C-alpha cells in the first residue's frame, strides 16, 4: 500500500468552522480516499514529538514513505502551543531535516500571509506584531532549506511572500467536498432573489455595499450566516442596514444546509483590496458543492476562478453596478440556471481528492 507522512504543526479542532481547522481533515481524508496509508503528525508539541519519534523509528527500520505533505498554521510554527511560547523550537524543522537526509520529498501548503497586511492585523498590538513577524519570517527562512514544493492557495500570492525559494511553487486551493454535492440546482421560482453568505464579517470581510444594496432593493433577500460573537462585535457598524430584506443567523456546518439550499446564489462579494487579489475563499468551494452560482468582485483571485469556469458573476465593488445585476437576476432566473449548469466541470476538477492526487503526482 502507498504510504505517506501528513504533518500539521498545531492542534486542529474538528468543531471549529474556520479554514485552518476544516482543511487539514479534508486533505487527510482525501489522501486516504485515493489509497494512501497515512502516518499523521498533528497536535500540540508533545503529541507531535511522539508521532515524529515513531516515524523516525519506522524509517530507520526500513519503512518506505512516498513523501511528506505539510500544512502551515495561521500562526508561526514555533508559536503554535496553547500558550504561544516556543517550547519546541527544533521539533518540526528538525523533523524536516531528518526527512531530507533520508531523501523523502516534502511539500508544504502555506495557508495565508495576512500578517503582511494592515487589514489583517488591526486588532493586534505592536508588541505582538513584532514578535509574530520575527517568527513568521523565521518560517520563511527555514522552508527553502527543506521543501521541494511550496503550495499556495493561488499562485497570485507568490509575489507577496518575502522568501528566496528555488523549488517549485504550485497552486493548491481549497477543494469541493464530494459528499455534499447536490445533483441539481433548486431555483426559487418566486419573484424574489435570495442570496446566501456564510463566513467572517470583520474588517477583512467588508461587505457594506452588498448589505446596503440588498436593504434598499425590493424583492431581494440576503441570509447572512456568521459567528454570534463576531456579529456582536460588528453590529454597531452594520445594524443600520438591517431590515426585512436581511436575515442574520448563527449556524455552522450542516445546520445552515437548508438556508443555502433555498437560496438562488451565494456571495463572496467583498470590498476590493490588495489582500483580496490573491485570497482564495474556502466557502467558494462549499457553495459550488451545493450547486450555487457565485457573486464575486472583479480583480480578485475568487473572481478570476468564477470567470474561468463561468459559474457566476463578477462586478466591481460599486452600488449601481451591483444593484443592476441583482435586479436583472431577480427578473431572469434562467440566467442563474445557465450558470449553475457550468458548475459540473468545476466540481470534477476541484474535489479534495483532486488536490490530493496533485500532491501525490508532484512529490512522487
């Protein structure tokens, strides 16, 4: 049986609905689904140390691993303990060094670089920024010593990473969960256009224009699903848009299944920014699993994907342009069906299993 090492340098919580806690399990299951026996290094330092010791013994006893695949934390590798202190400074990179010495190829998915942007660190103190920046840059100094392939959500992100790397860069965006895939699109036949959004609503997810347009336009509805704590934090800023056209819900996972199924289109419509040029949303791929065409913004990585597969609409972050589009879709549901018909091709090429197969091909 094919055998690989799967390395996650932090504790992953199955109950958390953020990408950094969803994706690791999706990729792990995908590797298993394509036929790999997987030895996992995951958790806080003590747990990783035990797993690494076992894998080193295996290798020294002649066990063959095809490759090692790793995913970075949103925090620096050395600060992923519960107290964020560098208690295991040599553990993970020492393991990579050992694998390199035994000619085992390593590919690592670099999750994000929000720390390079002011919009991603507004709530962080100057002291914490300085400390974390030092350790983020330490990661980027160590990676070139050991990695064969450096994976990014999109290759557009490459130019923003301050790292000298002579290996291969490859795109490895989120995937579509084949277990969620809907056979057909259920289009609401009423003279009402229903939009759905799930995710963050903080400074990095500014969608005031969408809320304003929906609140002011007849027969256009939006269900906005977010964490209750985040809504409470943003409510003073966003409550001015609330009326009968907008419903705020606090659900996760399958809890909002009916809400998304009864919508017409799904939204990733955020204000354009330098960060949005390369950021790739996990939720985009969940929307596609539900067979929902997508509303996105021009000059963004998500918008580029939507355009490539012709699975939705790209418009500027402009009130009039957005309003005209939504009214047109409200009055012409056939266009929504036409876009949904294109989703099948995107589904086949973008499952989590397709991502795992790519890694396998790159590293073996």
